[in-house]
């Protein structure tokens, strides 16, 4: 009798283990289920680890909702909310730098995954414009990431391949070379998508309909942190058109209705918002 009981346990134990594994694999794992490979997760999800947020690996969303496809593009541009990446250029590609990184995906991957606004830090460096995560308004070898034109060409390729999408660029701008930004945007081929600053509402009116912006091919909005460049280079001064929350403070909407709200999400524990 004892031998029979042991044999039964030995048979049942691997069966229970197999049932546990089979309960979630081969594309059946749902959002936040534990996983081992991308193939375990259902369509639209992939297997991702985030030690700061949870143990092991879980199925998370791979793309954001394509917001400009909602409502048939019939709303004013300022009525949409879309995903923005902070320091979109600060990509961890294995290069040793004396500065933090913020992203794992390339800019092209970010755009393909649903990001529609990119925060970029622009600096004078090596006789051109570079993207750096630096300090004191200067770029160094240890804080540089890539010439700005490389990233801008990625954006141009995305806009060219996706003729109904709109991309916003928000520049933390340290470029002092006269028309330095104008040159790099022109050389990248992005000027043909430029939304002119003269068409941006300043009196509280709504922005144009997304469908109209697409029809006119005015699908790139660029904002600078430098006020004077609105006049000198036709690059909109960010704080004429935006408000932003800081740290854990709640944002009070005391601006005109046409202002964009840059809502920073500080993810100290992302488990419940993935």
C-alpha cells in the first residue's frame, strides 16, 4: 500500500507541474501574467522584466493606442492625449557614458510602438548639433549620444511611411549657433512636414483638426525652450503653448484651453499601470 501511494504521488507531481506550465504559454498569457518568452504572451504583448517594479518577467503591452485614428481624426489636435518619451534619445546601447540613460528602444522603435512626442536635448558639439544628456549647457564626449540629424532622419522616415501620423518634438535647447537648428531640420528632410508657428493659436482657440493637419501635410510640431527662437527661426517657444506638472505636484489647468498639458508620470512602482 505504501509503495502504491508513493508511485501515485510520483506520477501526479509531474502532471501538476505540467498543468501549471501549460496554463500560460504559447501565446495564451494575458497582461501582467508571468512569462518566460515573448511567445508566451498573447498578441500585442511581450515578455518584459522590470526589477524596480516586479519580480521575474511579465507580459506587458508592446504598443500604445494609435490616438490619431480615434474619432476619424475629426477632433482638434489639442483634444488628443498621446504618449511622450522623456530623453527619447538617451538610449542604453551598451556604450559607457558618464550620464544616465532613459530608454531601451531606438527612436524608430518608440514611434512604431505608439510614442507621438519626443523630448530631445540639443547642444552645439563638434561643429554641428548633437543630442546630449549633459550639464552646464555644454556637451562632452562622456555625455554625448548621437548627432541630432541621425535621430531626425529616423523621425522623417517614420512620417514618410505613416502619412496620417503627427509627431511632436520638444527641445531642451542649448544650441547657440545662428540657425543651427534650422539647418539640421532642413538637412534631415523634416521641414516639408513643418507646422508653421504662425498657425499656432495664441488666443485660447482650438488647434486645427487633425484631419486638416494631415491633409496639409503639416504633421511635425517643434517646440524649443528658448523664447527668442520663435522669432529668429520660427520654432515655437514651448511655454507659449504648454503647461507642465513638476515632480509630485498636481497640475492646475489655469492656462488657456488651447494649451497642451505635459503631464509627467513618475513611475516609482509601475506594476499597476503597465
